[in-house]
């Protein structure tokens, strides 16, 4: 009796793998309708996942951009410990040596803009306003020359202009103007306290109205010239922060090393240990909580989509495995190992997953294209929402090849793993039992 | 070549304990064309399954080519089935999405042989079972007899020590069944391949060189015969 020669292990393994792959592919067409339905479920999941990821990444990117462009900038120099207390608007943690620091930064070619942030009550009266009213707001003294080099506020002035140095003029948001019934040249009164805690009253005129894509800024901040603030608040040249614009592709990517070195060179002159250099990440770490909420929401969506795919694929594979139990019995009888049968079904399910993923990517890419170019208008939805959010009415998506690749590979892998559950049950049965099935 | 010694096997059918084999002993020599006959429930399929290493025994022993398979490791039994045993099933058990060629080639693919060798041996076998030019057809495009020929080719293509056929003609009309028997008999004579059938079909019994009758899990008779 002739015997069959055993080929080298690597080659035999490849031959078997090719055969299983061929068999798995042919089985895809065995249940065409079921394959199409399952692949469609996977496609739906992948498409929604890709679109959601695009939107959430867009949200995060937009949030970072709007923080950097209108609130934090790339980095900032503040009095030591100021940033942790900044929402109390303290005027006793200050950068005193403003001029010296700006000289150092200017010498190094770093764009810098000093600001004084303080709290005050803005009061308006009937005529020209429709009614009396007041509102507590954050007020910012800005260096009209330097600020546009760091922030993009000046680009958002759509009525009037920035107040000029020495002018008793303020810049308010369109959002606030609409609620107050304010127009250009309307007078306002601001009550606040000086650096030393004395009451102070500022009578100003509205010279400009701005509208940023950062609703938090629009709803809470008004601006006036730094020198005017310096005088009224008796700041003696001190500021609450000097904001820096550093070259960076995305917010938070800038290298602070050269700035640190420059400040270190004139340690005593710039204020020594009384100041600190804050990175974008340090200034925005509290927003991590909001990002975490996004992540949780994203993960919930991911779990739901995964559940859809799991149910769809496991159901398809369960039916396929049950219908082919006798066939599986035959394969085991003629010497196919359990691992090889598992591999065959995993390949089959992975192919369904890949088909679905491919369709899902096409559909997802179409959705992302729409989100990137047209966005979704959340304006009406967020109209009455009282929370910190830093994206405009229209939220745009972003392209992420990595997310799309992850979604496709993830779907195929998930499909392969899920397929093993029903196969496992069948492989626990005796071969003879499987062979008796009809 | 195959030695079955005092094999006992009991299994549960629903809530009923069935004593399928009650001390069966049997010697099968190389090149035999043996039919295990008996009514339903006599234990013939169980005996075939035990010899084919797809069922275990409660007691007793089975030696294949001097190798004890009772109590053997799962992996060892798979290797024996893969290399030394060919199966022909009553209902053919072909894979419907594969062509006749691919169904037969499966047995060799499991051995990991090179594609050229798989092709040569598969085509030769298909020709030998009378299916030249039908290698590209799927089972649905083949008659019952042709499907069983493919199954016979699949069992033989790896040149096994023994071919076990569980009622191979039960799903065929008598004319086709006889043609299959003639085919297997011819291969047995030309190649010296050992065939063991289970059957209750008189025609299959008539073809056997040796007829072993089972009744209630015991060998009732074991006689050498001439082929029909």
C-alpha cells in the first residue's frame, strides 16, 4: 500500500491555508442573501462609526482651535498659581514685569499679547436700550496692537472696530448685543474694583461688535483697551497673563523649550519664581473632563455598533454552522482538526466583515465628506444650553484615515471572533453525533 | 492489519441506554473486501465508527497497523484518520459549493501536498471512478451515483490503509448501487485497498469476499465467500 509523503511543515501549512481560504470564500456565496444582510449590518455599523468618529474628532479639534484662538493661545505666562484661580479673576496674582518680558519675547521673535482679565457688572439703562438691565461679565483689557498677533478676535469684529488705545470704548459680542438690544455707540456703565480693591466705575461706549465661533467667549467676555484698564484699575503695568503665539500645526504641539530658555536667560528681570510658563495642555486640562464625556459617549456608540455587528454575524454564522453540522462532522471524520475548522469559519466571517467594512467605508466616506464640507447645524439645538462648549453652530467633521482603517480591521476581526462561538458548540459534539444530523 | 478485541460500546439514545457492541472481536487483513451486515440497531455503524477512530469504546481494544487507537490522544486519532482511513458515507456528504475536483482534492489538501501532486492524483482518481471531464461540476449537477463516485474518489485519493463505507448504496437505486460496488470491487482488486462496508443490502453482501453478521452488538457469523 502506497504511503503519502509528508511535505515540509511550512509548505503544507500554506497549502491547507489556501484551501481553507478558498472554501471560506465559496461558502460566502452559498448563502448569498444572508451574506448580503449581514454585510449590510456591518456596513451600517462601520459607516455610523466612521461618521461619529469624524464628528467627534471634529468637535475636539474645533474645541482646541477655539480655545487657542480666543482664550488660551499656544502658551501663556502668568503669575505663579494664577491659572488655577483664574475664574475668580484675582488681581493679586499678576505678571509685574510686563515690559521686560515682552522685550525678551520680542527679541526672540515670539508673538506675545498681554491681557488683564477682571470681573465687572455691565449696566445699561432704558433709552437708548429697550429696558434697564445689568449683567456680570468677564472683562479683558487687550493690547490692541499686539492682541491680533496672538488671538483671532480682531478678525471676528463684524460691526464697528476694535477700541483704540486710550479710548473709552468696548467691544461686545453679537450675542450680548442682541440680548441687551445694544448697537454701536450705545453707552454702558461698568462697575468693578481696582487692583487694590477700591470700587471703580467706567463709562464706555460700544465701538465694536464681534462674533467668534466660540460660544463661551461670546456669552461671557467683553474687551476694552489695555491702557484704559491699566489706568482705571491702577494696574501699574501689571497684567494677569501674557499670551504667546507659537508655531504649531495643531494647538498643543508647540515646543516651549526656546521660550523657557529665553525667560531663564533673564530670570531676575522677568520676575523669577513669581511667574510661570503654561503650556496649552496645562491651560486646558480641565476640559479633559468634557473630552472624557465625549469618549464615554463615543464608546457607548461603539458598543452599540459592535452589538449590532455581533448579533448579525453570530446569527449568520450560527445558522451556517447548524446547517453545515453534518458537513463539519464529515470534515472532522476525514481528518480536519478542530483548529482548522475554526479557522475556516473565522475566515468566512472575516470575509463577511471585510465586505461589510468595505461597503461601510464607502458609505462612511460619503457621510464624512458631507460632514467635512457642510457640517451639521447645532445652532437651534444649543440655543438654550447653559454649558461650556467651544464649537460654533455648525459642527464640521474631519477626515481620519486611521479611524477608518481601525473600523474596517476591527469589523473583520470582530466578525472572525464572533463566528467562533457557534463553531465551538458544534466542535464539542461527538463526530458521530454531527454525522447523524440532517 | 486491524485487530478489534472484545470491544464494548454503550450509548444513550434519548433516555435509553443502547448496548451497541457487546464484546466484538474481529481481525481484518490487508486487501479484504468485508461486509458487516445486520439489521438496524445491530451495531454495524458503531463498529465502523470505532474502527474509523471517530467513536470511542467503553472497553476492549482496536489496533490499526499495530497502533492502539483506543484511548489514543485526539491529535493522534486525527492523524490516523487523515492519513490512513478513507470514509464513504451513505449520503455522500459532499460539500455543495465545491466542484467534484475540489471535493476530492480536499483530502490531499489536508495533507498539505503540493498543488501539482494534488492535481495529478485527483484527476487520476476521478478518471478511475469514471468521472473524467466532470471535475468542474458541483454535486447538484451530478446524479446520486456520480456523487457517490466522487465520495469514493475522495476516500481513495490519499491512498488509505482502509476504506470504511457506511451503507454506501442505501441512497442509490439498485443499478447505480451495483455500479458503485463494481467500482469499489475493481479498485480493491487492482490496488489491494481494504474495504469494510456496513450494510443490510443483500446485493452488497453478495459482493463481499467476507461477510460478518452482527446481531444485537455481537458477531453472529463470520464467513469467507467468493465475490459475486
